[in-house]
């Protein structure tokens, strides 16, 4: 069974568009990291510790 030329073209166009939509957010994320110089994968659990300290302080104030 052979595909018609128009069907083949439509499949290729749709596959290309799908790949573009899949890759675009990833490319934008890495572009943002390159422009801003941020490297979130190098940060160690500092943010997690700040949240637990804030939670403990707010809980102790609520009990008063």
C-alpha cells in the first residue's frame, strides 16, 4: 500500500511541528540559563532548609 504524496507531506509536516513544540520549551529554558548565568542544578538543599526554619517559626508563633 503506497501513500499519496499529499498524505506523506502532511505526516512529515505534522511530525516536524510536534518536534518543534517538544523542543521549544527545553531550548528556551537552557537559553534563559545561559543568558542569566543561573545554574539551579548546582544549588544544594539550601532552599529546603529555609522553608523548614520558616515553618517552625510560624508554628511556634501561632501557638502563643
